[in-house]
C-alpha cells in the first residue's frame, strides 16, 4: 500500500496568508500540493520546491502578479506543514521570513 502525503497549515493565520495571495499563485500552490500527494515529497524537486535551511523548505509559486513562497517543514507520518506564505519582492528569501518560519516551526511536534 502506498503511503500518501498530507499537506496542512500550521494554523488559521498561515491559511489566511495563502488566501491573501493572487488566484493564479494559489492555483500554483494547489498544483504543487497535488504533486506532493500523488508522487510523494521525495519525488518533487526544483522548480517546485527548494531547500532553504535546516528543516525549512519552500514551495515556489510564480504568477502574473509576481512571485510567492510557502515555507514548510516535514513532520512525522508524511506530513508537510506550511508555516508561512508570502509574496516575494527580492531575489533571495528575506531573513525575517526565514526567522518567522523557524519560530513557527518550533510549534510542530
């Protein structure tokens, strides 16, 4: 039996961050989530996801209105937990976003 992956949000605040992004970017997010669920996280690579640092990884979404990222960590039992979603305005993921994601990731067991 194939074990499936689940993708969830840390809390309502993170879900609202994603909901605040443009529709085409949210559609990209949904596509990446489907890839993870269908293929397994270990089969999904760039350009969809990229390692940031430590436990943090990012889903990379691009749309007509720019670029966004959903930072996540993996938890036990094939769970992907989104800890931060935001629009990206610079080349590199800003340090403050990484710090916030790391702080939120501490809540995950």
